[in-house]
């Protein structure tokens, strides 16, 4: 008031909507009304903007938009007093400050999933009203994430659309359903990047690859992206852009078709240990620690398995040529179903709480039996998505699909990765078996033929037993009934099985010797053929005790069952000698 008259100091009025807290300074989001035309909209200002009337009005004009037109002639002291009184009135109504969202996705120390400025959910699948949440995403507020990082999912939370998607994927992806489902599991899994680091201490980047084109790599990655509400796939990315993406959100993305392996190698190494990338001098705002908070799925026409620096930092998912004819429009239909099935995203993310360190260790042990030749880091990297997929399929009541995934691992993936350097074990079980057979018969071709047939038996036998033996989180173990428990010191002792459609390797020689001892009648003269030398002791390095307790080894266990079997149940000439041994069968 001047000379008894009120002086107009502003052309707007507002009320406080939020008090916003950040790691640097607080600010206010206000509901502002412009007096000249009555237009209402949101605006904001921070404490730094209260230095004078110019900074104050400029902050409001920039955030209000709509042509601005706001002015203020308050003195700095009056501005501070006015804003302080508004804040006091706001708090007296029971309002509390909100934390600014700086990274979309799961928020720190909470179960709140912030997907975009207007959609918050919790990991129970419940929509959370923005007004009732302690977090707020303000697109134009300083330090807020870019809208490019926003995800949009179907808001009608339920599991059935995801179930229908998996059934359709079985039909469309055919023989590639295994890597497709593992890729989807990896996408969900990467929403928990920090927890992954706590569980195993490292991160493996999922790599969907094939030397062939048109096998469904990009389709699988696109569906995985749609299931979490991502807007785009990304290609021709620079390392700086990728670093910004993996440190700026907890929601993963898809990097499609990188140009060269070296591009992926650097990202895999950077993410492998979850290390921060140095930027600027330490202990300054610019040099603030900013570790990665998510990962990405990569699709490529090359593998990193033979690159020592990055090979153990990936989850290699190889795609094979389809064993079916593609149908027009089926790929687009599957992607649309994935968008519809995004409604299950909050529920699936919540399943991660069931994964503990002991379950990861147990799953890794089982993967070591499937792929014993791999480095431990690779085995752990594959065990995590496999375990998560088991939880997902169990939740969808589609666990019958799991045998197809295991079959993919034990066949296509096993053959692809068998060239990797071995672990501390000297040899894989199958290679040991081949070596033993070769030692016995002194015939490499015959040994390879026998080992090929053993592999065929393993493959055919495993698929039949998967459905009844696989169970989530369980490892069945039945103690064997010891018929004649004589300890053995050699783990490589095994029973030799002879398939019905294959000639015997050693057993027939033993039968002929026994027949000659029992029936010494002279035989008609025939031209003598050179006979292969057979040592008196087929396995001279194996102890006598070891021959009385033999184990049948297979490569591919997920669930272990033990039972006692006698040699009388097998077609072996040694069973006629009355030897009873404790055998151990491993089943998937």
C-alpha cells in the first residue's frame, strides 16, 4: 500500500501442490491462476529462485508456459516471507514433502514402480494414485528424467493376457521358444539390476544371436520390450548414449543389431561388475558417483563366446533356423499380444522377491550339470533367468512349457557352447566317457559311434522324464536301498550299457570266452581273422572295490532321483556272474 492505495505487485495467485525434495535442494509445485484471463496450470520454483523478483517470476513463467505473462515486483524479503507462510499453511493441513523421481522404474527402498508421470504401480499389481505416493515425476522439473524413458503398459493388471501370449509364442516361435522365453525372463530380471549384483556380484548381458537371418531374434526382443511397456528399440547406439541409458533408469531396453562385436564387448565389460564410469573430478557435483541401474538386451548376428574378455559376461541365447513356415502377420499379432500382456508387468516384477541367494546357488548347481564345460560366471548368468522363468511359468500355470526350454539348453545351447574353455574340472562327463571307451576298444571310430548313441539315448530319455520330474524350487532325493554297499574311491567307474539295436563292444567277447570254457568241442576249421586285443582288465586304473560299485553318469540333471538297480535289470553279460551294484540314475 502506497499513500493509502494498494499497489499491484503480481498478476497471479497460486496455492502449493507439492513440496519436492531432491538431493540438492527443495522446491515447490504450485497450482497457479493468471489473473488477466483466469487460466490455471501448474508451475514450480526452487529456493534458488527466491533471490529476487526477476528470478522468481522467470521460474514461474518458464514452468507455467501458455505464453507466460506473469510478473512480480516483490522485494526479496517479501518473496521469502510470502513463500514461507504458504509452506507453513500447506504443512498444517497434514501434507508431507515428496521425493523427486530421477530414475524411472523401481524406486529406492520401496515397492513403487514409476512408469511415467501419470502411472505408478506397486509390485503387488496395484495402481497407486500419484497424489498418494511419496514419489513424483515432474517432466520439466530440473533433474527429472527425459520422457524418452517413460514406459506405458496396459493398466488393467492381470495374468491371463500373458498366459495367452506364451501359448501364441509356442506356435509362432516353434523350435526357438526356448531362447524366446529366456530372453523375456532376462528382460523382467534386469528391472532388479542392483539386487542382481547383490545376489551374484556380477551382471551378464543377454545376447540374442544367430549367424542366420529371419530366425526371430528381433521379434523375441521386441516382444520382451513390449511386455514392459518400452516405446522403442534402439540401434546404432554410441557408448555415451548407452551409458546414459543404463545409468538413467531402472527399466531395461533393447539394443538391436549393433555394428561390430567390439561395440558390445565394451558395454558388457562396463556393466559386468556394475562399476561406475568416471566423469569429471571426484568429490564434485559433476563427478558424482553414478553406477548403472539397469541393463539391456542385445540382438546380433555374431557371438561373443570366443572373446575371453566378454564371453563370460553374456547370457548367450542362440536362435536356430525355424522348423516351420512363417505365416503372414503372425509376428505383428504376437507383438500386439505382448503389448496387451504388459498388464502383467507389475505382478511378474514382484515374483523376484522369491529369489534368494540359496535358491540361486541351487539353480547354478543344476545348470553346472547341464553345461559343465562353462565358466562359473556363465553358469550363474544363465541360472538366474532360468530360475525366474520357472517362477513365471509356474505362476501362469504353464510349467509344461519348461521341458522345451531345458531341451534347448541341453541340445542346441550345449552344442554351441561346448567349445568354450573348460572350468577347473579336467573334462566333462561325456568326454571322460568317450575317453574310457576308446581306451577299452582301441578303436576311435567305434568309440565315437558308441558315444553318439549314448548322446542320443540321453536326449530321448530326458524329454520323456522332464514333465514329471521338474518342480519349482524342489530337488527330490530318495536314498538308495543299499544291496551291497562297498565303497568306491573312483568317481569315473560306470556301467556300460549296450543298446538292443547295437552290437556289443566287450560283452560278446566275454560270452565267447565263457562258451569256449563250457563247451570245449572242436569247431570247424575256418580262416582265422585277427582279433582285437582286449586287455584282461578293461579298466586297469579302477580299483577292485570300484568295480563292485559302479555309477551310471549322465550330463543333464535338473532334479535328482536315486534308486537301487541290479545288473539283472540290464542287458549285460556281467549280470550272469551275480554281481549286484548300487547304481545312481540322474533325471531331469
